[in-house]
């Protein structure tokens, strides 16, 4: 239920982002919200279904991002699943407390997502020119993702708390749920 | 299920989950232009949602922009109105000052042309009575020589005449350190000015018309045999001692010559617009009489040098 709610919220947020972001002045450097949702699902995988459920939810989110971004289907799907699985693997060793930790996680997720995307594109033989400008965009995008993670993660915790059982709800409220 | 089994299951599922999008991507990468089923499903849901969100955002944005535009326009409008008011006031003030300067220039010209000592005075009030036509003056500078029965003249606006008779000083008094004088206007019923009319020089006495709303006067004692016609210029005759001769007063506006009467009934329209009187000149002293021997007098011989033979 939690995962479903977060997945639905992620899809809606991505649609809203694709519709609204172009009205903002920094259109090129949009935060990788899909990566944030994927990493959050991965970090909280242990409480509901484990890594496969988180991966499946991340896959839905990634495929949604593929369509919305106009990318070849599966590009962001693969990256989202990969991020979610990596996060699920590391979840037992991570405790996100404080804005810096959340922002750093968001930035890492964005950079990781960029690596997966570029890697997949490179594996398919896509002509990539990862010059300085692309690198600059990736870095700015990671920074924007870090900024977006700071309010998004507490929001997702609240959603999670509302849709969880009492014990998980308490833990989610405390921010201890992993 | 044991932990190991669960781990194996999770591992397999993770690989499947990674493999699925990778394969889909591999399959779609070369044929990106065609939409697959997943694309169609997601687009069918997302596209209308995006359109609605875009429409709402555009609507809100347009409304907000319109509001801001209107706010700007309103502010700009207020500024322009205020600026316009200030400019109009400044223009009105400049126009008034220009008219005043022109009037003063004419008054100065009249003063130069008047062969008598004069002093300027400003009209500060008029006594509101249908029976008497009196204007109150305040002197620009107190000369100390002001007295009753001094003639007052002014620039005749729009009449073509340089200056014309206003009236006679009626009362002189001081108040709050200033000198004031009441002028009995030429159109006052109590005013009597000996005048001559037209080129023929018909004589008569000018009096104000009592009870009339306008500033008009009539000529009395104009012999019915004298030739007087509408448009003739009326000027002072100099008889009576108050007014110097040949000061313009007005022009004849109506002539009625009755068969049985001794005198003609003549109405005179003054050159002065008494309702707009602003500045006047008070003639303090009459010009010196012309020297009858002036033609015979020669200039004094030079103190040095040859003296011309007579």
C-alpha cells in the first residue's frame, strides 16, 4: 500500500513536473525526481516486500519518466531500477538524518542515474559527446536534485506514515524507518 | 522460505527487473519513432493530464500577468494623471503670468505715453451694489500724495485705444500699513464727466446708468443739433479740472434724437471692461500746460566757441 501510494504520487509528480517546469527560468536543469523516488523506495524497501517490490515500483516510475522525457523506453526504467536496487542494498548501512544527508543522497542518486543513463546509451552505441557543457548540466541537475530532496523526503515520510500500519507509522514519523 | 531462498529469489527478481527495461530499451533504441504499447498507455494517461495542467498554469499565468499589467497600468495612469494635473496647473499659471505680463507691459506703455505723473495701483475689490460702481484699489507704493478726485486710467483691453478713463478717486484711506483708494467708476450714477464727442466735438456730460446690470453710461446735455453718431469716440474735455483733456472714455453705442426734445439721448459703451479691471494708473498731477513761447525760444548759446550770428 505504501509503495503503491508513493508510486502513484511519483507518477503524478513527474507529470506535474513535465507540465510545470518549462515555466520556470532554469528549464534545462530539472531535478531528477524519478531518481529521488527510486532511491527513497530502495532505502525503504525492507519494510514492504523487499528490493524486488521497490525495484518494480521504480521500474514503473522510470518507464513513466521515459515516456514523459521522450527517451527510448527502458532507459530511465533501467536506471530507476538500478538506483532502487543499489539503495536497497545500502539501506541497512544508511540512516538519513538531517538535510545535508538527505541532500547528499539526492545528489548521489542523480549522479548515479546520470551514470546509468550514459552507460546504457554508450552500451547501445549512441553518439555521446560528454563535453564540459553536458558535465555542467549533470552537476547542476544533481545540485537541483539535492535541493529537491530536502522537502521531498519528509513529504514522502508523511505519506508513508499515513498509509502504514501503526508500528511502521510511528517509525516513519520518527524518520527511523528504513 | 529461508533467508537464503529469499535472497536468491530477490536476486533473481532484481536481475529480471534490471533485464526487462534493458531489453526493452535495446529493442526500442533503434526504433524510437514508433510508439509501443507502454508508450501509448502512459501517453494516453499523461498527455491529457499534462494538457490540463498546462492549461491551468497558462490560465493562472495569464491572469497573473494581466493583473500585474493592470496594476502597472493603473499605477502608470495615476502617475500620468498627477503629472497631467501638475502640467496643466503649471501651464495655467504660465498663461496667467504671460497675460499679466502683457497687461503690465501695456500699462507701462500707457504710463510712458501719459504726459503726467502717475502711480500704479492694483484693484483689490469691488463694492457689490447695483446702484453704485466703485472699485477699491491698493497702491503698489505709498507716495503720500494720494488724495481725492484724482483721475484713474487703465489699459483698454481689446478696444484699440491705448488707455481709457476708469473713474475718479472717491476716498483715500490707510489700513494695516497700506494705502487704499475707492474709485468712483465712470459708470457710477454719481459720476459726472464733461466730455466731447467725435470729430465735431459735440459736448455733453457723461453719467453712469443707475440700476443697470451692465457697465454702461449715457451722455446728457448733448444738443440735438450736434452731429453725433454711433461709433463716435467719447473723450474728456478737460473742463471741470479733474480730468486732463483728451482722455478716452468709450464710444457711442446708441443715439436717439427726439423731435420734441432739446437734447439727444446718447448711450456710451466704455472702452474699459470694468469687470476685468486689474491694474490701473492714478494720475497724480496734470501735465504742465504747453508753453506758448516755446517756438520763439532758442537753445542757450554754448559756453565756449563761436557764437552763430543771428
